[in-house]
C-alpha cells in the first residue's frame, strides 16, 4: 500500500514542484522555521507533502545563496527539526557523522535497505528514502551487478579480478556472490576499519572470493591487474585536482580489455539541497565535466564513455583499456 501511494505521490510531486519553488522564493526566516516546526509537530511529512518539502529545501538554499537569508541562520533551521536530527534518523546520522565522515558505510547500507526509523521519525526517513538520490544509490548495486554479469559472459571461464575502491558496507558484493557461482575474485579497499569489519561480516560466506584491505586511497597503487576497477561513491568527494591524481594512480591497474568505472553524482541531483543542510558535501559534476577529467588524466577520449543509472542522478565515468 505504501509503495502504491508513493508512486502516485511522486508522480503528483513532479507536476507541482516548479510552481511551489516559484511561489516560495521570498519567504522570511520565520516562514521557513514555522513550516518545519509545523511538519515536526504533525510527526513528519506524508507522501502528499513531498513536493512542498522538496520545494522548501530548494527555496531555502536559493534564499541563502542570493543573500536573502543570512548564512548564520542555518543553525536555527536545523534546530527547528528538533529530535529529527538525532542519530536514529537518516537526517541525524548524516549530520552528526558518528563515524567521522559523510557517506559512511552505515548510512549507505541504510540507503540500500530503505531503512526507516520506528516511531515518530518514520515519516522523515520515508521522505528521504523516496528521493531520487537515495534511489540512485540503490541503483548502483544493479549497475555494478550488470557490469559483472557482462564480464562473466565474456570471460570464457577465466577468473575475473575486481578491485572495489572505497567498498563501504560490502552489501553489493555480498548480494552478487550469493547468486553467482562464477570464478570471480574481489579485492576491496577502504580506509575505515569499522567499514571493513562490517563488510567482512556480510561477506563471511565468501572469504575465499573476497579480500579486504585497509588503505588510504590517496596513497594507494594497485599491485596487480584488474578486469574491473569499481569506485561507486568516492570521487565526488574529491576536488578536480585530487580526482585526476587518484585516477592516474589507478589506471595502470586496469588489465588489457578491462575498464575502470567511477561514480559521481550529477549536477542535476534534485536532492542536493537537503545534503547541504546536513553538511554532506559532494562535488556534483556534469557528463561533460567527467569527460574532461578523464581526458585531462591522460586518457584518449575514444576510450571514455559516460553511463548513468536509471534515475540519471548517479553518473559513471567508464574508461576502458583497449
């Protein structure tokens, strides 16, 4: 029932969002605070509120960016959410960063599982999970699994080696291996020991096919050759300079006929305003910017293509070797 209502509500949301943005651009700070306090007092947004809440986020940051609201008022906006910003919610976890950084393994796994807090905060988490950016995160798993299946089909039974960079919770690997008996080996690197422990537990049934290594990606260099190097959610935290530095270090690890695939949130991400509210800073990029970064890393443009998951919110820079 929730899923059916959600689909109907999302279709309606897209049709009214633009008019709500246009109508709300000159709200005062008290207007903004009053709107959120009202939603909090009601127990959070219902599906029918999603379009208005999306527009509110957009209007809020248009007001900050234009100088209509002072930057020091952002703390008051967060305070208006009250206990919604505790660790038990998606908003709270993202803002408080209990593991010390944005996009940690725990919140990514919450996206994968469409987590919603129980009790009074459930509606806020359901709102988050219904957004196109969280749906794009879930689509990363499908995107990776499709890549792996194509590799298997073309392998002629040969072992496929995969390097998973910033592997996070490891659920994408565990789910793939639970339904595959193919000869495929994963080397997974992450800088967070807690992420490695978490992912190792998820992948415990596949210890003969998955290896985890703690490493600083800024210093990491592949020691072997891989048919696929996969980095789903790391490079959009990098400046252009660091993006190219890390890419150049990874490229020698791509085997002949292999490819490296780098995820990056699109500059068209419609949920980037609530990311700003929780101080989840990403470098959103366009397909053209990703193409340029690949070329400026010394890659022939003929070897580059840009893919996207079905929401077109997460882009993927593909660079093939041969």
